[in-house]
C-alpha cells in the first residue's frame, strides 16, 4: 500500500477517535492551596451518592468580585465565616465562581457539602460570588459555571442526567436571587420538580 494512503488512513482514524473521545476542557479552577484555604477542622465526608444527581446553585448575597485577588479574599472570608461563625468543618460549597471567570475550589468533587441540608449528601453546591436579586451575572461567570458543570459531567464527577436546582427550591430562602434564578431556569437540566 502507498505510504501516503496509509498516512491518510492514520489521520482519518485519529480525527474519528478524537471526535468520539473528546477530551473535556477544564475550566480555570483555582485550588484551595492557591486561594489560601485553611485545612478543614476534620476529615470531610464523601458524598453518599457519587456521582451526584443534583447541582444546587447559590449566590453569596454579598458584593461581587471581578479580580482574582478580590475573589480569593472573599472565598477566604466565606471559609472563615462558615467555620468560625457557623461551626462547620469547612467552607460549605463544593465550588465558588467569581465574576472574574475563575472557579474556586471549595470542598471540591465528591465531598459532602454544607450548603443545602436535604441535598448535601447528593449534590454539588456551586455559589456565584455576588448578590443577584436584581443584577445580572457577568458573561465570564456564566461561562465559568457552565464550563464547570460540563467538565464535571465529562469526567464523571456529576451524573450525566443531573438535575439543576436553585437553592430556593430546596430551602426557604431567596437564594440564588431573582435574576440568577430566572437565568438558571433557561439552562439545561433545570427542573421545577424537586
């Protein structure tokens, strides 16, 4: 067989294989070490259901952040508040999203959260830093949240048939704010059924 035909067949096989086995694009996840996390008070429990079938969206109900330095400081403050004031083992969320477009690792993948009592053992809690009662999310934050969810599904850390909920659907709260809640209702896998 002609070398050029063999080479062409190899290239075609690589293209087909790549299309079928797409490598996920990892969002820019700022690790706990990078944002200056304290260690948890004790070992964190693993999720009871893993991969989790739920994603719970929150907002921090605080001022937002648009730079990595300010977002990191806010995440440290959340961790201090959750551990010192609430008495929790660690920051409550699995991940936090800044309007700088970065994802900040909270408890991370596979860990039991402290963000929505009835769902902590079977969900990933994602908190967008800011108050979204009457303010829209930045495009960078929207992209980061969607990217994190897609990445989690692709690597098997979120059930591929997950249900997306706003925190208010799981507890008596206005979280994640009216604007953000309206937005997530347009996203894939959001459900009005709880």
